[in-house]
């Protein structure tokens, strides 16, 4: 069978039942950087519509759209000014309806991003809070406190925001508001019933428009319990985040919110699904977000934070399969997203001096000079890790461009950067470079202005080497990363089976091999020595050299 035939002819299992999400491949679209249909340099909803066939040909089960709502773009759209509309620069609600129709017609589900911890400071509710003044019901929807000092001229606490700089901002009347993230992202007060009503309205609004599910941003931070006298940052830092009673993070009572949301999800048929973005301390804490009475599923970032290392991968898989079995959820697997250094690049970096344990981790230098990145090795390892992940039971979350084997762009000029983490000086783990390097608009063609992204250039400039990774270029090469992902996704549909695996003995610490209930096997050689298979074992995905799995390569065998 040819590659093209495999991509389109393989039986596609896209169940309409309530469990469709359990082993889905979900593809994250970062809309402003995906495809620009109207030629203003910014990706848009129609751009995604135009690529619906590309997504279907790739073989994904669902598309998760990062925020496309009206926003001043203080944080790439995660500062939402209106939860129930489309940013006019990205299109209209009618365009959104067309997108849902285009994806559904191809059997692809649609997941949208809900950002409930904070709104934009341009949101009508926050503007009303500013206008209404101290002590008003409007202010109670956000987290306002009187400043310290004679006239409230000092912040209520010395807390730092996630993006760097202070987390409290004065509003000019002696009061200050709290923002975990950028100044333009005031945190909601989830003790206020109006905030609950606002989000129930939003969940129904998108569900009624045919959306199949929701990705919940910063799901672990909504509930807060702030005492009258606020602790200092140092005191906060010293507090245990695993007790469920931290003032700011991963509080047990945050689940009350999600139980309320579950009622809404279950009003629909099939029920709407949700996946929590919860950066919590342990797999056990994460499981709390993934119960059937709550959000149902939670991102597991363990592989994303791991080195390219067989022992680490095996422990992480075993731990998370045990957790999901215990909660009735299904595991999720992620190697890249819009917040971390692309995994092809992570895996190509040498160990950080003095901290070899951090090799390949998400927290390593995004902007390392080219001569410090082993590009080919990073690409090879990235493909091996992705094919390992795609063979696992559970859902796989892919980030746009990873199917191309795309690398992080490290050398974006300061004036072209957009990420508040860069401007506010946070993110020391990325040497202060922020997250723009994984958000550069995709290359669709090997030549032409913005490599086929649009007609008017790209809102973050693309480097010349993007040409090599363009969809059209990889399309023509049967051995490309893109065609390998297509084959893998088509085969995954064909081979998909029960949600478990059994490890097989390999006799090598750097080789993992597992078998799924129907006999589908995945073999990953994390090391540099070829790993011979038994005579007659012929992979359906990935090639052998002289009967052996080459260095840093994954192969699949049919049962
Ligand atoms: C999440 C998003 C990230 C955003 C932050 C604040 O972590 O993934 O991109 O900056 O929330 O909304």
C-alpha cells in the first residue's frame, strides 16, 4: 500500500459514543499561528477551515483550539475579553460555526479552551469592577484588597506573578487586584456566584454551538482561600502544595466547581468532555481532576518533563496507567504544547552544565546557539518518543508542527517577541526567552512569503530553515516526519485496542517493549546500539537495519 493510500483508506474508528475521548488523538491548534486566510499576518478561523482536509489526512480524532476570543493579546489570547465571541481579527461566530461543520463532516471533534482563572482587564466584568469602586458587588467578582501603608500605597503582599514582577496591581483608589499571570489578567473570585453563572453560561454557549469538549486552563488555581493577613511570598513558597489546603493552588474544594460543570456537560449527548491543565505536584493529586464526577481527564505532563530515557519513560507510563485505572479516567500523553520548548529541540540539547539530570527537559535553554543543538539527533529522538507515545493506551495530545518534526525557534529578535514571560523577566528555566519560539507560524510551502502561512507575512518572523519543514516539502518525501505521523495515526486507528499494556523483557536497560491486548507491539530503542529483533519479526511502522531496531528509533509490530 502506498503512503497516501494508508493515510486515507485505513478504517477509521471514530466512535460517536460517550467514550470517544478515551483513546483519542487530539491535535492542538494555536489559531493565530496556524494558517492566515485573510492575509493580515495573523492566523484565523477560516485558515483552520481551509486546512480541514490536512487535519483529516493526518488522521486526528479531535482538534483543540487555543483561545480565539476577543483579546488584547497580553498573553497570546489567554487574556479573554469576551468568552462568547470570536476575535474580529480571527473571524466571526459564523466562521466558527463553519469550522465546527467542516471538522465534524470529517469525523473530527472540536475542543475549545476555557480560561476561568482570570479574564482580560478589558472584560466587561472587570471594567465594571473598576468603575463601581471599593466594596461594590462588582469588585467582589475579582480579588481586590486594600493596599498597605497610610493611603494604601503599598501592595497587600509581596507576591510575584508567574510571569515575573509583582502579582498585585493598584487601581488608584487605595485598592489593588491580584493577578497570577500578567497585569492584564485579573484573577476571578470563585467564591462569588456571579462568576459561576458566567462560566456555566459560557460552557452552554459553546456546547450549544456543537463543541464537543473543553480544555480547562490553569484548572488547579481557581479556588483560593486568602486570610485577612496575607502570607508573604516566602511563606507561600514554604507551604505544602499536596495537602489540598494551600491558599492558592490545587485546593480540594476546586473540585466543587468541576462537579457543577459536570452537570452541564451531562446535559448533552454525548456528554461534553473536559481535560484539565493542572500543574500539580503528583500523579495522585492530578487524578483528582480526572474523575467522572469532575472534569474527567487531566493532562499528564510527566513525559514532557522527562529526559529521553527508557527507565524514566517506563516508570511514568506505569504510574499514570495505575492512576487512571484507579479513577476510571484514561491516561493522557503530551510531549509538546504552546508553553514549552518543542520536543525535537529539547532532545537535541546537551546536558545543562552542572545539571545533567535536566537533559532534554522542558526547562532547558530554548535559545541555545545552533552549535549547541544536535538537530538531527533531536529530530530522531522526537520521532521515536512520539511513536512510543502514540502506541500507549489513552489519549495523545499533539501540538501543531510536531508532526513536521519542527524545532523551536531560538533566535527571535526582542522586538518581535510577544510573550509576557519574556517582557516581565520570568522563565529563568528558558534563560528568559519565553514561549514565542514554539508559537512561530507554521510553514505550509517551501517557498513564498511566510512559507504559505498567509500572504502578508507572519506575526512572529519565521527563520529560513522553516522551508525544510514545510508541509508541501514533507508531503513529497515518503520518509518525512509528516508521512510517518500519517502512517502512525492511520495504523493506530486500525490497531486500537483495550486500555492496557504488558511490558516485555528486552534484556536491555535502554530498550522498552510493550504489547497491547490485541498483540500490537511497540519497541523503542532509547540507546545507540542497534537492537536485534527475532528472525521474521517485520515492523508495520518504522524500519529495521540488518534485522535490528536502529539507535533512538521506535517500531511497531502487528499482533
Ligand atoms: C496556561 C496556558 C498559558 C497561559 C497561562 C495563563 O498555562 O497554557 O499559555 O499563559 O495558562 O492563562
